[in-house]
């Protein structure tokens, strides 16, 4: 039995916005019944350009139903531009978290929204939008889809990729290709950091780069275990952080602070940074 939050169970047992909108402005269909999960998202815009209504139909588990229900609630009232910035992590956070093995349901929701918005903007259908080289033949997952979940969620292993988009969860024949994609993305990130011009950063530039690194490299890893992190202060090369959620009570918090937080900040911001935890 999965350990679902009360919010997940509420949206599963009492799903909001089930159905299909007639004459929608945007339609997004992702997944496949043959693969076990499928989602259709439709939305309608008001005269002022905000999303007036959103509905869904899905074939899937409790997490798929809850994620779809949550997504429709989240985007109602948003502009297209704001909705386009909603991530799968936002969906999971709205639900109070999802088991890592069920994160693919939040990714499916994000993909359906992406397709629906592209359909609104260009008139393209799901079939023409979701193109690319197939890596996982069992579930029809493309290379671009795998790259997106790796980059957007800071994934570092093929097992995590399977949890987030199912790729590699069938016969396993594509695991080595997934490993190669992960290695290539990590190499690109390190190369970009190495090629970045070395110059003295202003305080604001340093803070912004620290926040970007925390959001891209650190926070996704902590959130997978029910934790989070806040930037408290930056004083020269001294960075003060605060752990939140499960990380605040974790007995290996000191290890996480040095081997994850400090290591990532030294890699992507400055090799002279030191990190300490605020105890207040």
C-alpha cells in the first residue's frame, strides 16, 4: 500500500473537474492505455485570457487521478503564460508529496498541460507535438521526454527516471541508453560551469546563482525524501541554510549539508563556499 497524503486521497476519492470541455481552446492527450496510463486534458479561456475552466479524463492509478484533479484546480484562473510555468514538482507539492515511484503521474500531468498549451498556440495535435527518437519501446518514451525529466527534477539514476516517466520499467533493454543520457546531461552541466567566465561576482549575483543551484541541483533531491531547504543568509563565502520537512529531523543532516549542499554549491557557484545550518 502506497503512503499517500490526505490531499492525494481526497483528490482520488473526490476528483475535481472530471470530464471533457465542449469546444475547448486547448486539448492535450498523453500516455497510452496499452502502457497503463493515459490522460486527456482540456481547457477553456475566458474573454480576458485567463483559464476559465479545465477538465480531465484519465485511465490510471490513484496518483494519476489525484495529479490530474490537482492540476485542473491549479491552472483555473491562470493565464496561459503562468500555466506554462507549472512543473510536475508543483503538482506533487500541491498534493503534499507523492511516492517517488508515482512521480510519473505528476510528469504525465505536466506533459498533458504542455501539449494542451501548444495545441492552443499552434493547433498541432498531441501526435505531432510529442515526436522524437524513441528510447523506451515498451512505453513509447522519447529521448526528449527523458532529458526533460532528468533536467527538471535533477535526476541522477536510471531508477529515478523510471519512477518519473516509466522509461526502463518494462524489459529493461533501454537502461544503458538512459544511463548515457544522464551522463551526457551531467557532462553538459559541468562543462557549462567550467566554461563560465571567471569574474568577481557581486553579492546579488552570488545570491542569485546560489538560489538557482539550490533550485536546480539540490531541492529536487531533498524533496524526493520529503525534505526541503531555504537560503537564510550569505556573508562572503559563508552560506547559511535551513533544512525543512524531513531533512530538519534527519540524523544525517550534517552529511547532507556537506556532501550534497556544500558540494553542489562549490561545484556550480564557487569552490571557496562553506555551508552551515541555522539552528534558530
